[in-house]
């Protein structure tokens, strides 16, 4: 009986340790190694994907960002202005109006960007450098906060929720 008790104690310690470990960003390969499930199609969200999303927005054309987003009408996206969008169609229209005020823009995630993959979902967060030129020539530089949630749908990872905000200055 003593042998079974020792085995149970070790198994309990290993199980507890696995739950007590802090979450860390996972790459597609690490996700495959952890779950045994190969990442089909597009890779799991990572910092490079975050940069790609912001590069698409830097074109000032919401159609360039559209492939990264789920199109369900009930999804909620929070942005700088207007504050809330319900569904991609509303988000695209609001973004087109806001971005239409700019002559050019560059959105760059800072080095604090990270992604945590949790099964069929991933959560990313970053601060983002925002530099834009208004149509009147005025240049503006500020920082924003970005939280993003992806959901795996088939072989695609699509953004199903996003929150962009800027600190009051």
C-alpha cells in the first residue's frame, strides 16, 4: 500500500504543478506539442499575426483588415471612435469614417505584444504606437491599448472580439 500512496502523492504533485504554472505565449508548434493536434491551415495567432492585422489597418482601408475578422452580426468590437460596433459591417463602416479623416497612418504593436493560445481560442494584448497625419497636414502620435480574441474556425483563426482604447492625456 505504501507504494500506491507514494505514486498517488507524486501524481497529485505533478497535476497540481501543471495547474499552478503561469500561462505563457504558445507558438503553433508548441500548441501541437502540448495538445497533439497539428495546426491545420493558418498557424495559431502570434505576435507576427498581430503585426499583420495592424499593417492592414495602416492602409486606411477596412477591406484590407476584413480577412482577419469574423463576420457574425452579434460580435462586439470596441474602438477609439465610435466606441462600440456590433458586427463586422458596423465596425467596417465606423472604421471607414474614422480613417477617412487621415491622410496616412502607421499602427505598430510595441515589444510587449503577446498571445496566449487556449485550445480553440487565443487572447492577445499589446500597446500600440499610433502615428497618423490628418488631411489638414497635422501629425499626431499617441499610444493605445489593444486586446484581441481569436477563435479557430476550421483552419482559420478569426478575430471575434477586439478592444482598442487610448489613455486620456
